C-alpha cells in the first residue's frame, strides 16, 4: 500500500478508494442517520426543559420563540440578574424584557414592525428604539415615531412575590 502524506488526498479520492460512491454515502446519511430527526412540519417545537440548576444555566426556561411565548426568568441567575436593576433589559428568543426606569417590567417583541430589524430598550428615554431606521415605541409598544406604523407585540409579565422570578406569557 502506498504511503500518503497528511493533507495530500482529497475527500472524493478517499471515498472512491473505499469503493463508496457519493450517492451511496448520501443515501446512508439521509436514511440512516437522520430518520429520528425527520418529522412533519406539523410537529410542535419542543419546549426546552426547565433549568435543573437555577443560577448555573441560562436563567430562562420555557418557550421564548414563536406564537406560544411562555417562559420564566430566574433573576437570581447571573445571566439575567441585571433585570433587578431599573433601566436594564435582556433579549431572549423573540422577546425583549426590560425593567423600566420606573421599576416596572415590560416584555415586547424584539423585532421592529417597520422592516423586521432588532429593537433595544433605551433607559435614557425610557422607550424602545430601532437603530436601523429610527422608529421609537413607548414601553407599552405604541409607535411614538415612525417610519414604523404598527405597534410592537406585547406580552404579559408577572413578578413573583419574592421578586426573583418573572413569568412572561403571550
């Protein structure tokens, strides 16, 4: 058998040397290794498991994307604890969650209704701002300056009695 230097053989040459054609390998890959991942488009998106170790994972559990938004934020977690301070915000999935300068919590779509660009919370103005085209929204989601003409989607936020957990629902 011939000795081959590292990096001198191309992938196609190696596969042909094994006697396998690209179509054989592709059929194996498509049928043999991905059958468990196949499903209809009607399959619901699985929800992530709740964080088994609060304070060590992301601090967020539940559904943060799509039409069935329903998640919990553990504000004792270092990734989300900044929400305990007025004027801070996080973005998780499709949602922007902010603690306003007045100390209330709001949750809105993170996507501007003008052209689908991301928005951010501005504590200096206590509003939601799209950097792409300058649209602004109130913390209730209403358009306060165009070009956007449609309000941001808002979500219901519930704070636990101890103030350490937020629940956000559609």
